[in-house]
């Protein structure tokens, strides 16, 4: 039974991913800032802020020791904020970078240390967004944070290659979750017209890419970002 | 830090370096000693081997002492003398962090 860490599992996409992999027979460790009502024999939940270094170090150590070797990490936890740059407070920018960049960095670093020590290799998957390649107005802080995640993904892929750890990213289109609640319908419509396939994404679309990255056979795939919907 | 704890740290570092030397086929570190040079001038480790050693040591410290430490922290990176220079300096760095 393989072990997977998925961040941001209390609700939305992260919750669905945790349920999917539990059903598929994986052991899953998840986290969020508040408690989760997800109950399953193979699931363990940790309450933490993904940008809290000490808490992340302790969670990854606990998972490694109590749930066996960590095979994969899915850095799903993320926050967005849609606003014109001139109306965006610094505190919002910092909050977005803390969760999206620092959180992904800390989890990747700690999980890679464990994989390195066990000489077991593994899979790290980060989350980007089509907002970055599409240069969406109103999403400067969010898209910039994901641009950082993509750069981190590519460089980490090189740094961890000799440890047989692959590092990739998936860039979803809008999916109906809390992340895009509050985006005006006209703006959403305009965004969709810029995709080759003009529909919102489904959770299954994201899972399909994760499955590809997680497969043992994908050991030669690293440093890649796959966008959904025909965006590049 | 008391003597027993200090010698436990030294044993841990020596054993971890020894295992790393086997895994990475590092010449000259098969039988490490307290004064063995690790990283930098005259050291046997390249940067990847050092990364692996630090990861191994952090996990080893946690197993042995039940404490999570980070060796490559701000203190280490700004120190005038690198704590990764030798077995001895690593023992010192770990002991300092265990003392908090």
C-alpha cells in the first residue's frame, strides 16, 4: 500500500483527491488549517498552516515513521485572490505567496529529504494554473505565485533527479470549487474562450494528469507542467 | 550537553557518514574519524552527497533523540566556519541544535 501526502484536503479539489486515492487503496495523509471530517482507516489528518516550517517538518516526519515510506506528494493547498494589482494590499500578496510558494517549497523539501534517506525515489506534484500562461488580468498576485511554483518545479526536478524523484506540475483551468467562487460570470466566460477546449475543468481531468505523473512508468517525466484545456 | 549525549551524536555522525560512503562509493570515508574532512577543501563529499548526508542526519537525530532539527538553517549558512566542514564540526552543530 503506497503512501501519499496531499495538502489542503479539508474541502474542494484536495478533499476529492484524498477520497479518490483512499478508494484506490492508497494510504493518504492530508492537512488543512482546520479539522477535517474525512474518516477512513487509511487516512490521517494534520491541522497545520502549510507555511509553518516547524509544523510541516513534524508532519512529514510523522507520516514517514507511522505510515511507511512516502511515495508521492501532491502540493494541492492553494489560495487565490482576484483583484486589480492597484487594489491588492501587501498582506494579500504575502498570504498568497506563503501558502502557494512557501507551502509547496517546505513540503517538497521535507518529503524529498525522506525519500532521499530511504533511497526510495518518489513523485512530487505541484499545482500551477492557466492564469499564469494566459496572463489573466486581475490575477497578478495569484499568477505570479504560480509562476514561482513552476520555476521551482523545473529547478527542483534537476536537483532531485539523481535521487530518482520526479517533480512535475499540473495547471488546471477553473474548476467549480471555492477557489473561483466570486469570479463574475462574464469574466469566467472570457477566460474559457482563451482555452482550446472551452469548458470548465472537472476533478477527473486533474486526476488523469496526477495518475500519469504518479505512475512508476513515468520515471523519465520530470520538470514538466501540463495545462488542461489546451492552454500553453 | 552531557558527555554521553555528545558521544551518542558523534557515533551517529560516524555511522551515517560510513553508510553514505558505502551508498555513494566515497573513497577515503569508508572508516570515518572525528577529524575526517567532509565538505569544502580536501573534503570527499560533493554537493549532492552533502545534501544526502544532511537529510540522513536530520532523520537519524529524530530517530535517536526524538527531536526534529534543521541543519541547513540560517545559522549554518551565515557561519564564518561551515559546520559541514568535518565530522567534528557536524557533531558540534548537531549538539548545539539539540540544546536548542
